[in-house]
């Protein structure tokens, strides 16, 4: 009789499974990837996979939830780094034209542009999941909506801090850039959206 799995092994198996599933789902699409392919990529037997996630939709939700935490944390870190740099410049040169909140908001679009330019960029994982499963899977739909609400809340905070009381235009510009960059395989929409946000900021001054 095999020894029971340790908590550490369970965590390692769970991460290996999510790593494999996320890469496959994002590259090929959720419906195009069967559980046998996930099994082969993860190195875990199907019985183990189904113990961790009893249904494929459960696995999709877990993939999206983990990706959301990582994705938004990376975005926030880049935005904060840009803002901190602008704040330091403003402290060194109080008469200069440096605005930390403005730099933070614009840095979000710089970060999107770098994401769009990454090899293998296929657009928004949550929009893709909604297109494939959202109408048929309440659990996936709820996860997609939770991500978008959290992302839009980030943009709203940065927008309001920069002097834009209504963040809806910024949110739409970000979403439009994400989709357009995926369709065109060109990161340029991030730059166009950034310029539009700059115009909004200038008009609000």
C-alpha cells in the first residue's frame, strides 16, 4: 500500500498541475485541451488530478484564480515602481513637471504594452475563458467577473488619484487595447490607449 501523500507533496502536485493546465489552456484554448493532455504535461495520473480538481471546470477556475493573483500583483508592482520613481523625482525637483499619480496610471498602460509584446501573447485569459465556457459554466463566469471587477478597481483607484473622477473611459481603453492587441498580434494598442489617457488627464487639469 503506497504511503499517504504529505502536505508538501500535495502542494507540489497542485502547482505542477496548475502550471501545466495554465500553459495548455492559454496556448491552445480550454475546449481543445483534453484531460489526457493535461495528465501528460503535468506528469500526474488522472486519478490524482481528479482528486485535486473533481471536474475540468474546477481546474479552469483554479487556473484563472491563481493567474489573477499573479497578474494583478505584477501590474501593481510595476505601477508602484513607476510612481515611487516619480515621487522621488518630485522631491528632488519640486518645481519640475513630475506627477506621481499620473505616472502610476500611465505605467499601467506601459505594463500592458510589455505584456502584449511577450512571445505567445493570446489576449486576456479571462475573456478567452468566458468566450469558451462562460455562458455554460457559472463557476467560470463568476471567476471571470471577479477578475474584471478587481482589475477595474485597480484602474479606478489609479485614475481617481490622478484626477479622473470617472474611471470608465480608462477601463474601456485598457480592455480595448487588450483585445485589439490579441487580434492584431501587435502591442501598439497599448501606446494608443496610453496617449488617450494622457489626453484625458490633460483635459482634467
